[in-house]
C-alpha cells in the first residue's frame, strides 16, 4: 500500500515515462510537480523512489543526489490506472447517491401532498 506522497511520485513518473523506457528525471522536477502541502525535499524523494523500487513499482538503473534513471514497471502503471478508475467510480457512485436522495425526497413530498389532498377531499364529501 502506498501513501499519498508515494502515489503522487508514482503518478508523476508514469506520466513522464509514458513510452515505457528508462528516462533521466531530476529530483527538482519531481518536487515541482508535487503539491506544496506534501512537504517533500530531495532526501524524501530519494526515499520514496527506493520504496517504489523495493515494491517493484519502478525499476531504477542508477541514481545520485539529484538525478534518477528509472522506468515504471507494469505493476506501477497498473496501480495508477486502477487508482484512477476507482476514483472515477467513487465520483459516479456519489452522483448516483445524490440523485437517488433527491428523487426519494421529491417522491415523498409529492406522496404526502397527494395523500393530504385526497384525505381533505374525502372529508369534504362526507
């Protein structure tokens, strides 16, 4: 399981290495792509990439303090794709839930209005 920062780094690496070959990526490029609230520096990026390599998400040919030559593995690409699909499904489920709630509320409102109307008509007839 990956934390938010690792997912962000892996997502950036998958987008940068879209052709599936090794690519040299600067640590500063990764830092600039991440949101500021991640509070990451070059050392944290290095640790995250080592973690991704140990989890077989990426393959690292070589690395130094500022550069990494790496390529996302199929498992890493699949992880990002499934995460995107899950996010899309979650959004659609929330939309469906909101629509069901609105329709149920309106149906109850119409039903209670019609019930009151029919009751009042029956009382007026007698």
